[in-house]
C-alpha cells in the first residue's frame, strides 16, 4: 500500500508530467487558454491513460514477455492507444452525447499526445505491478489536469494584463510555466 | 532544383518547427540539457523523418484517404523501433540519456505533421528536401537551447567527450537552474520573445 501511495504522489506532484517530465506540452500550450476546455481535456487524457495502461500491461505481460518480442512495444502500444481512443470515442458518442460534445476535437487528438504513450512506456521500464500501473496512470493524469487547470486560470488573467508585445501569447506562457515549475520543485523533498 | 532549395530553406526559419510552429516541444525542452543529447535527438529525428517522408511520398497514390493516419503511424512506429535498436547497439550512452524520449519520437508532432501536410501530397524529391530542411531547423533550435543551458547550467563546453575548456566563473559556480526542468521553459520563452522583438519571427 505504501508503495502505491508513493507512486501516486510521485506522479502527481514530484515528477509532474508537464512541468518536470515535459510530456503532453502540445495540449498544455494549445488548450490551456480557457478553464473549461482545459479541465475537459485533463479528464479525457486521464481516462485514456488509465485504460491504455491497463491494456498495455495485459499485452506486455501476457503476449510480449512470453513470446520474447518486447522490442515490438512501440508499434504495438501506439496501435493499442489509437484503437482505444477510437473505441472510447464511439462508446461516448453512443452513450453520452453531452460528454462527447464537451470533449470535442480533443478526444481524437489524444492518440498523438506523448503523455499517453509516455505513461505506458514508463510503466514498462519501471516494471510496475498491475495496480501500480493503474495508480501511476491515475496520478499522472491528475497531475496533468491540475497543472493544465492552474495554467488556464493564470492565462485567463494574463489576457487582460499589459504584457510587452513581443511576449504576448506563447513566450509569456513559457515564462508562466517557468514560475509554476519553480513552485513545483518545492515538492521534491516530499518522499 | 529551385523548388528543392525552396522546400529546404523554408524549414530553417520561416516555418521553423520549434520557434514558429511550436511543434515537438516535449523532446525539445526535455533533452536540451546538453549538446550531446541535442545532436543525438537530431540524428534520431533525421533518420525517422527522412525515412517516413520518402516512404509516404512513394506510396501516396496507393494509400486510401480514410485509413491514411493509421498507415502513417505504423510506418513511423516501425522506423522509430529501428532507430531505437540502432541507438541501443551503437550509441548506448545517447540511448541511456535520451531515455523515454527516443521511443517517443513516434508521437513527435513534427513527423506526423510533415507526413500529413507535405509528404502525402508531394513527390519524393521535394519530400526529401522538406525532411532535411525541417530537421535542420529542429537542430538549430535544439542546439541554441541546449548550448545556452549547458554553458550556463554546467559552465563547461564538452561535446561527445571532447573538452573545449571550462568557463572562468561559471565553471566554479554554475547556475544550476538552467539544467533543471523549469530552466528549459525560461530559455525557450526568452528566445522566442527575442526573435519576435528583433523581427526574425512574427508575433501574434
């Protein structure tokens, strides 16, 4: 149990996917202009990460390792993720139309989000147990959502601020990320 | 040949993948802690992008429109697997220090982006020029960021074991912040603002 808590806290705060590991930066700078879409995106990514971690853990331990074809993992993981995203999209479309419209374009784009492939590869290299990978995926997703929401809140205010012309848009977003990263560094000593 | 040169040149500045298009940010920020890593990443991207642009441009007439994205992704993933195995065998140090970002080349937006926006619609020769130009643009951005981070963060100038000396003050008291993760955001943010201020690149 202690191990699982350590994995969870490590993923959310200490090795935060965006600020420390630099995974999933495209949605971070692309989507984080408004709070609402940012939270939808965070939830969608967390969801896909968790399902992808479960699926790839099963495939890795019951197919790749027994047949000794672990070197194929990149091709197989990306196919699994692409298929999963499609299935989830169809499922949500059939069952919950409101949620489908809330996710919008972000759902299909998750396939090429490096955070999702990243978590499956991290689970594989760290050799986490089944529960460990699920907790790692949930933690990573929560950390991602947290930072995305914080960033979008700050950027909503930044729109109104009087930033120098050359700094408008992306550059000031990077500077904001610097300050957030500096703040998250403080979590380093927690475990 | 004029077209070849044009496709080659546009990747360098006008559509520089990192500073202008803001693509491939994850690997750029994560591995730019040293010049060695930047060069290793460039090599990986060069092999994959060149290979995928050539293959996709040559098969573009036979790929059905509906299934093109999965086909592109499988081609790219196979090339990335090949690059991973080559790096593991011949460049073990680079393989270790790039870590998870070597397999993650497969979801680098630059590569799928070029496949979708350019190689799937253009002849092979132009696609080669496009791949080379974009890779060199990517390399310039990576080298610029990693050079600043390595100099300020460690104070020495060594590239693949060749030591070009240590800087006088920074060598003893490096500004460690620059090799820490948040230093990457600071460097790229300031560089981008500088390019916009000087008019090299367009702002918003």
